[in-house]
C-alpha cells in the first residue's frame, strides 16, 4: 500500500433526477401517514398504480457505476470522456465533497483540489483570508503558508484585489487564485477539473506548465480535461469514462485514440441535424463531404483533398468566410483552410448552395484526422461544429523504400535527398 496514492474499489454514485419534492410541515407528514392505508386500499380496489411509482421524481441515474482503479504515487493520470460521463462526480468523491452510494475510495496523502468555480473558497472572505483558510484545510501550518504566500499571489496576478472579498471577483480572477492556491500549497495529490477553460490562453499555458512542474516533483495528479493535447503531453496514463463506467485505461495516447474513434464512430447524425453547434444561426452547414481530389476512393499520404460544404440561409450571404480546421487525435492543428486567406469566393453568395475547396498534396503520415467546420457571415460566426467529420489517411510508399515515419513521431512527410559531401 505504500506505493499507492489512490485506490478506488467498486465506486458508484446514484443521483435522483426530476422535480424536487416540496418541503412538508410536521402537520402534513402526520396527516399523510394517517390517510396512507386508506389511499392504498382505494388504489388496489380501483386497479390504479401508486402515484409515487408514476412520479418522475423517482427516476434515478448512476453517475458512476462499479468503478475500480489504482493510481501510484507520482503518477499523472488524465480522465477523459463525454460530458456527463461521471468525471466531475469522481473528483468530487475523491475530494470528499460528496459521498459514494456504493464502494469506497482510499486517499493516501494530502489532497488539493480544483473543481468547478465556487468550490473551496468562502465568498465573504478576502483573497488573502481564503489563501490561509485553504492552507489550514490542507493541514498546513501558518509558517508554511507564509513561505508560499508571495508566490501564490504573483502566480494568480491579483495583487490589487488581494484584500477584496472574493464574491466580487470575476470568474477568471477566482479561478486564477484557486489554481494558484491548489498548486502551490504542496498537496501530495492534486485533483484538477476542467475549470482552466475559464482562464485566458496565457493563463491556461501557465497552469499547464505548473502542473508539469508539480508532476516532476513526484506528486500525484488527476487531471480532467477535454483538451487532448494537454492530456497527451502531461499524462502518462489515462482513464476513459462513459455513462459512469470505466471502459478504458492504459497509456494516454492509446486511450485518447480509442476515445476519439468512439466519439466519431457514434456520431452518425447528419450534419444538418447536429444540435451541438454554436453561432448566431444566420447560416447553417447542411452537408460536408471530404474525398480525394485525385479520383481515388481512399485518401493517401500524398492525396489532394476535395472538401465540399453545403450551406443554407434565409438571405444572400454577404462577405462569407468558410474555415475548415484539420486536427490530429491530440487536437493539435495540422491545417487551416481559410477562404478569406486565399480568396476565390465572391462577396455575395446565394442563400443556398455549396462551395468546394481543393488542396495541394497533404503529405501526411497515416492515421485519422478530425475536422472542425465554421461559417462566418459579415465577420460574425454563424455556424460552428466541432468534430464535424473525420477521415483516415492511408499509407503510401512515398519514398519508394516501403518505410514511413509513424504518426506518433511526426505528422508530415517531406520529400528529400541525402548525399555525401565531397564524394
């Protein structure tokens, strides 16, 4: 057990969903108990089911179901999955914010957690007071907190607001201070949820760097994120949750690939019916086709892509812009195809139609690529769909040697020659 930081055995959490039951006075409870036998007899004689059985408030959902795993000391483990998969519920149980319905979790070490905004700070206390309160909760002495205090404040960048109650902080300020406290007060186990998305890009980069530093110091980190690139770069192992169950665990890159493939393989909804889209809705993508421009049935390492986007609007499109982002499995950008950057489209398009983009040879290593699609009208985003499509790049003997670099090493292929100098 000395090598284990977290042990989870058959952990389950059951939640009741539906409308909340109204509060009852003692008089109501006594009256209901007195009449209950008569109502039961009446229901039996009339053949009616109990109203309690029919009530939607008696519906339940397992946020976690029979989850078991171990995390060793000094490991950095990513937790991935769709929204509602049970990731945050798991961290709440490990943080002792909520109790499990079944099973148990053992934590061997001092825990620092950063869950959703609002957890862990007292809104009426100032930033300074909350730093000391958090340290005391972690079991630290005042001298230890004093030693780290200036570093925490500098990292959070809230010097001017240090003596202001945190209820007046913006969500970004709140998260900056919360992360600074959680990471700097030297917990042996750090639990981080996807709250870093609240901060700006510079602060997110700063946080990821700090988590890498914490990991190198030999502390244990559990990191929940939808940022696959961050999971891949920070984590040695990853867990994948789906519908409350742990369905995959292992090396991070393998779990990430499995997750992305499962996401895209189950997304069979036609693009015009996708509900998980953003934008003002003045234009909608209704179709997206990706194929080889060379007439080949498969896309190979040196194929040219032909991307056709069908769209629909209630009026002509003035100053349209089409963006196609192509990413690898870690969500690293490979290409951005931008109609504004290269031109070719008129300033006004008809209300309904399609546009086509043809690329040069893509020169990619074999593997799966993912596509995000955005349509702008007059400089304003009208439609955006993440993971709108995917395509596989098939291997091709580019060099005539039968050898190609693996996708895990590099993304792109470049024709080149070697020769001996002075030969």
